[in-house]
């Protein structure tokens, strides 16, 4: 396969995934996704499968359900039907059926405590997180309105130490393209890793860029939208981020007077543990929220 063809296919997949994540609350039509990328639905299905190893329909379904599972915990005053609509389900019945197939329990039982066992198993599956002794109780965020950020990025499947590979590739790209040393490094968490199997978590390594830089192919470009955010300043070592997210999602947010948006949270690194030799991080964690 020619490099140009490979880059075109990567651009298509990145465009489709970005659109899905930004419009997860809508009726995602494969014909529309194909039209936006100027290809046929059949060609889109084939490219997506070959590039990601996943079926497009199943990917959309999985993203919807992972979002719903998280929102059921963080948005405790929203009804199940409201959560379903936020994640693109027009029918509560179809949502409950799909949720039960994915999590082996109903949304109501999940919300009432079934998530605890599920989350515990995931944390224990990460050796670094299970060994972490960090206690983030009492960590209070500041509430700010963020500005949009234009960024170049590389997608990574799985939340584990292999994320270093994607960060090294992005850093090499930034050097090649003379991105300034002060450009902000940003880690995007599309999934809540405290209730999503770590091997299935979608992560993005990103770096802020100017408007005159136009990446393509495996390094793509997107804009992080402006949002009201709770911003936590935390530091630690690899594994502590999972512990912090467990606190933020399961303890702080449900009793904060805020609810989560479908926009994913992200970390802006002051010190990136995926790029330094110490394995220690210093970051600000941005959690998109709305007032109850």
C-alpha cells in the first residue's frame, strides 16, 4: 500500500471517529458519515474495519454504552431515559436491552451499586493502579470556562504503559515540524478507565499547534471545544491517574452539584510521565461539566 493511500485511510478513520465522539447524542447515520468523507458506505465500512480491526456499527454501539455507563454514575439526578437520549438512544427499551448485553445488568442496578465490583476488577487488573497508595479525597477543583485548543494528535487503543509509543511518535513529529518547546501536551480520555476494560479504552496523545500547521495521516488535527470545566491540579506517578479518576468520577462529581457532559475529559501536562525518565507526572485534569 502506498504511503499516500495509507494516510488517506487514516484521515478518513480519524474524521469518522472524531465525528462520532462529538455527536454521540445524535442519530449517527453511516450514509451521512460516508458522505462527509466523500466515499460510499461500503467503502467506509471496509476501510474502518481494516484500519481499526473493529466493525463500525459495533464501535458506535460500544461508545454509546461506555458513555452511558459513566453518566449513570456522575449524573445522579438524570433519569435513565435522559441518559439514554444523551447517548443517542431514542428508545429506553432498546437502551436497557443493549446495556444489559454489555454489562450483564440493568442500568438501574448498575447505578445502585453494581458498578463498584466492575470498577474494582478493572483497577486491580492494572498492577500500577492497584499498588498506588495515593488518596485524592478532598482534592478540590477550580471551575473555569476554557477556550478552544487546536491540536495535532495520535489515537491509541488501550490504557497502559504502551501509550509511551504514541507519545514518542507524536513528539518526534513535533520536532520534525518545529513545534515550539512550550506547546501544551494533552492527554484525552475518551472512555472512563475506572469502568471500561483498560484494553478497550480510547486515548489520544495530542499537542497544541498553530493554525498554519496542517497534519494528516496517522497524525491528525482537531479542535478541543470550549467548555465549562472542573480543573484539578494533581501530581504523582503512573497508576495514580486511575486512582484520581476513580475519585473524580465516583466520589467528587456525584455530590458536587455538577453533572458530566458527553465531552471527554483531558489532561494538560506540566510534566508528562509518558515522555520523561522519572515516570512522574504533574498535570491539570479538565473535566467538562454542566450546572445542575
